[in-house]
């Protein structure tokens, strides 16, 4: 009995230590969207890693404890109602946590925006993202500026991207900022985010759209607010 107890204590200790790992690895992200997604990832890992370690520890302990030569005959499992209730409730708690944590992130404007819902306020920068075979065009309607291939965004300011297409299905995908949205003809799909770090990110088309699909690339440049203003001024000259 004391051997079993020692094994369980060891398993729980390992599980406890492993929860520290994802906490240390947590990161704030390059945009509010990216931060929310990575935050959820970290939370889920904090639950998944201890469970993995616990199951592996019990498995290894069982293999060692009941190895050949020590116990000669396998015995049928006895009914244990308390144990069955425990693992049913524990599983339910874990699934509930995963569900609630995921919904908490998915329900946010900065992760999933549907239709023309939108919590965009007056200070939000509007950009129209137009996809066509095989290029991207960005239009800043408030500033009368239109550019191709490079989307320039100011840091620490909310931006609302109105993603659409001129011909058929494409998808606006910037993994570095945690952004992805389908582009459909005659339909506006929105993305709301706020870049929190300056830097350059690769833009991909993530919906197979024809022979030039693999070359349908672009760049997203996140610059300081001052640089953004200078860039806008340059464009309208
Ligand atoms: Cu495309």
C-alpha cells in the first residue's frame, strides 16, 4: 500500500512542477488577437501537461509494480464506485474548463468577428483588404490612400480590416499577427485587432485560388504612429 502511495505522491508532484513550464513560456503576442490565442494555448497546456505526466507516471509505475516475476497471476478488476465517480467528475471538470476557456476567447471581437457586428470606435483605423487573382490591394478610405502588396499599420491603434474579393475565394492570412479571414466576392468579412509590437509579417493567401496561388503573398508592416502618419503623407503627395 505504501508503495502505491509513494507512486501517486511522485506523480502528483511531477504534475505540479509541470504546470510551471507553460507559465514561464507565456508570451504577450504581436497583436491583441495573437495575445489572446497564445494565452488560451498556454492555459490549455497548463491543464494538458499535468494530465499527460500523471497518466504516464501511473503507466510507468504499473509496468514496474506488476512486472513479470513479481505478480504471477492477473486478477480481475473489482468494482469501485468511488473511483468511477471520481474519474467521471474529473473528466467533466477538465472538459468544462476547456469549453469555457475556449469560448471566452472565441467570443471576443478581436478573435472572431461576424457579419458587420463590430465594436469599432471612432479612433479605429479602417482598411479595405481586396483580394484578386493573384494580388492584394489595401485601401484606406479615410485617407484616400490605396496601396498594393504591403499593408502598413500603426502600432497600438485598433484597426478594422474589411476583407473582400474581386473575383472568387481567397483568404487573408497573417500568422505572425494571429489573423485569418476568408475573402468572398460581394461580401464584407471583418477582422478587428490592435498590433502591439512593431515589425514585419508575411501575408499569405490561404485558400487555393488558382495557378498563381502560391505567389499570392504580401507583407504587413507594423510601424510607430509617427511613421504611419509620415507614410500616409507620402502616399497622398
Ligand atoms: Cu488567393
